[in-house]
């Protein structure tokens, strides 16, 4: 255990003259050996929790920052996890919540988060390949997963640690956190059917992505059970621009005046659907029901009668951070996996 020592009142009391605090500085204050300090800062499993807390507290107080080049030379690691994300517009800050929660999951670990963007007109494999080939991170977290995602195939082939927000067809072989979108689709249809709705418009995610196929499967399965008709929106998706969805919904309702329910897969598309139906003089919750999922309780402030279920993006990010760390440290262990099953609010 650490010796009884009083921590200095200011970092200036312990800074080496003309230099930065080092592992030796922390060792001198804590009374622990330098290797123990190093292992504590790297979250070694054989170091006790209280010792790790003490070492991190000292490190924070004296402004210790590890030398990244030195860490890489000693361990072969960067202590970086990269979250690879599209730059596509995200109206309701789903992306911001995911970034924040992944960062939270890495707190009090030696790992740091770097967000690596890619553009809509760019091959999504390009930034992943760059990270692997340059060794600029120890693991990656990716989203917008496709059933046979080439990024996942590449990462598995190279044996590079990763975790995904969503499932591929190879999900049993890799770490993931996913929202059960099939269950969401079933929940939405059953709820709308219980309210007497008979013809539902589904504004699904882009069909190339796995979760779109899950949503479509779930809604169609429940529609068959409930004797409800499903109409798939085309060409818009839940990722389309709001103005495009508003126009599409308004025009579609003018053409099919028997549509009495709308299911969407995002907050922004739900708001656009409401704007579109209101352009036709309809009232949400009375003439047409709207059912969607959301990452934060927001929509009922916009229109109280929108029907929603919650998606725990915060929990997803924290889980993915831990899953990525396990993939780095224990590459032969069973990958961490979690499927979040939604429930009606």
C-alpha cells in the first residue's frame, strides 16, 4: 500500500526544475515504485482500485501528461481509440451524444478518444484502412453498419480490435452494441393498430444499412399479424433532409388520404412528418398518429401527441468504449455484445 504522505498543495511544489512531471515525480509523492505507478496509470488488473485512484489524483494535480512516443516505444500501443463517423448532418445531436458517451466510457482509463470523420462521397473503408496501416489507434468504433460491411471484413481479416454500433451478418464474431430495431418496428405497428390505425407509412433508414432491414422486417411481420397495411416511403429515408421529407409526406397524404399512421426511425424525420401532415390540415394524434424512436426526451415538447420509444445512445457509447478496450487487451476472449430491447414509454 502507498506510504502515508501528504500531497503537495500545488503542482509547483513537485515539478522538476526546468522540466515536466514524470513517473518518478509521481513515485516520489506516492511512495510507490515507478513500475507500479506506470501499471496503475495503464489500468493494470493486478493494481488495486484505491491505488489507481491515488495515482491518477496525483497525476492530475501535478499536471502529468504521458509521453505518447515513449508509451508507444515501450508498449507498442498508442492508447488511442478512434470513433470513425460520417460528417452527414445530424439535426438532433445523435452523433454528439454518441461521442460524449464513448468519451465517458474511456474516462479513468489510459485510453483517449479521437474522432475520425469521413465524408458522404468518401469510401467508408478509407479512414479505417488508414488507421490500421498507420497504427494511429489501438482500436476503432464504427457505426452505420451494413449486413456485409467491408470495414468489418477488413478489420477481422487484419485482426485489428474494433467494436460496432449495430450488427452485421457476422455479429457473433465481433463486439457490438445494437438497438433491436425489429422489436421497435413490431412495437410501433402494434401500438398504432391498437389505436385503430389501418394504413401506415414507414419512413425507414437507408436500406443499405442493417438496421433499416431490421425495422422493415419488424414492421411487416407485425402488420401481417395485426391486419395492417404498410407502405414504405420512397425515395426518402429517415436520413433525408427535413425539407425533402416534409414535401414527400405532404404529397403522399394528398395522394393516399387513407394513411392514418406514420412510423419513422429518427427524431428529425418525425418532426418533418408532423410538418408534412400539418400542411395537409391533419392533426397529429387525432387524424394521423406518428410513432418514432428518440435518443433524448424531446419530441413531446414539440408535439405532445407524438408516440415515442427511447433509444439509449448514452449506454451504447459507454458499452462500446469498454468493448473496444477488451478487444485490445483480450483479443481471444468472447467479444462483448449487447442488444437493447425497446419498450413503450
